[in-house]
C-alpha cells in the first residue's frame, strides 16, 4: 500500500515537472548551469549574452533562428523564454513552430482572433503564446499567464 501511494505521488510530481518543460527542453525555474549544459548537449551554441538575456542558436533545426532566455535577477533561474522561427515563406516558419509546440503541449486552447495569438495554458499560472512579429518571425513565448485570457469571451 505504501509503495502504491509513493508511486502515485511520484507520478504526480513527475507530471507537474513535465508540464513546466517547454520547447527544446527548457523549464521554468531551471538553473542557468543546467540550462547551458542541456542546450549545448542538444547542439545549441551560445550566441550572445547581455544583462537581460542569454541567446542560443542551433542551425540544425528547420526555420529556427534563436532562443532568448531570461533569468530571474535574484535566483538566476529561467523565468521566461522566446523561440524565434523565420522563413521567407511565413507559412513554413508557422508550420515549424506550430508542429513543435503541438507535439509538446497538444492543441492550443485559445485562438485570440483579436491579437492573432495562439495560447496554451500551462501549470502554475504559466503559458505559451505563439504569434507573428511585425518582422515576419513566428515567436513562441513562454511566460506568465496573461489575465486578459481569464475573461469568458475566450472560454465559450
């Protein structure tokens, strides 16, 4: 009985961790040391670092440009990240981004027809937003849940 309870708790814990892991295996709350090691093991190279973001590239991923990772200034852990996809044919970039996100998170839960944003709700008040920038990039943004989507309009 104790083993069954322990196994159930372990599965629940593992599921909650998996829900917080996103594109390229990046996770909310991940330490920079773990993040850097994990991304480099997957063929990413650090392109640029500034005060606010760590930027990585990987030329082997179709239509992928870069991922910008933002760390909490106090804990030095991942707080948000933005993956950029680009192709002269915007549909190809969209297809690449949507395929990757759907494989990880399933079908989006909201299509924001006003701002043209696809939204996936994650655990712990986090979300993924997929939208096209004015420059033609498709951006997968992992950040806090936007309370704008709490209104009934989105949940018909």
